């Protein structure tokens, strides 16, 4: 066990050497790390610092990406692994949708003659996509909006599909932050989700009206 731990420590030190060799996108002295938005993560901060070398994962990730991607729920412990798989040049993917498709986090539907014959997820062994799935899985008891989203989707489409849907959402947030160099703000993403739901509801109402029906929200008391 001691030999195993020594090997892990040696690997971590090598990773740290490689990470600090990259040119930083931001200088934490001139542009300090934004406040840690998650109270629980403050308690975890000590774990992100190597006591032997003083290597701070959160600070180094901030320097690499230019934004604090550790604030995205679920990603704290895997940001450097993501960097090794994805890098930080988001221009390789024109849009967030292209990025999610490359990760294998988009539906792969079989459509013929305008009819959907089969629905499922694209089969891929993309390691970066698996990291986003792991991040989503870690949110089962998380009190953030992303955690709420995962639990809500589980009740609608089942655990596996909900995990992928949440991983897709996390990936979109990651892409947007790194490409546009904006910090994570849960309230902004919650507003976008609410606006998207209203837009979808309005579309359904129009479709129902076009064929002579009226869309009415189900009364939960009557449904029970």
C-alpha cells in the first residue's frame, strides 16, 4: 500500500510539473480568483492543495483556462484531467452543440421520411464525455440548480438518460465559460433554463392551436 501511495504521489508531482509549464491565460496577481461561490467547496479547498508541493489545483486551473471552471458543480476534482483531454482552444468546435456532439452527449436518432424510427445516445468511448458524465453523477445530492435538474430529469426520463442530459448541460456551461471567458453564475443559467421552458411551452401551445386544440396545464391535485 505504501509503495502504491508513493507511486501516486510521484505521478501527481509529474503532472504538476507539466501543468505549470503551460503559459497561463491569466495572472492571479493582476486578476485574482473570483470568490468561491460554493460554501462546501471552501471546506474542500484544503484537499485541492498538495501539502508537499503547495500545488493548488483551483489556482492552476484558473491560470490555464482563464476562468474558474472549478465553480461548475461536479467539476472541481477533474478540471486538470479535462485539460489533458480537451485543452483550452474551444475554436475547434464552432458552437456548443458541436462540442456536445463530439463528446457523445447528444441524441443519435434514426430518422426516415420525417419519422423518428429510433431514439438513443450516440455510441462513443470519448474519455472527455465520460468525465462530464462522472461530474453529473456526483450531483445526485447536490443542492445546486444543476443537482435539482438531475433529480427532476430522473423522475421524467430515468437515471441513465438524466445523467447524460445533465452531463450535456455541464459541458455546454464549460464550453461557454472557456470560449467566452465568462465566470460561472448559477442564476444566469437558471434564467436561461426558465426562458427555454417558456419558449418550448409557447411552441406547444401554437402547435395545439393550429390543429384546433387548447393546451391546458395539468392540475396536480386533480392528477393525484
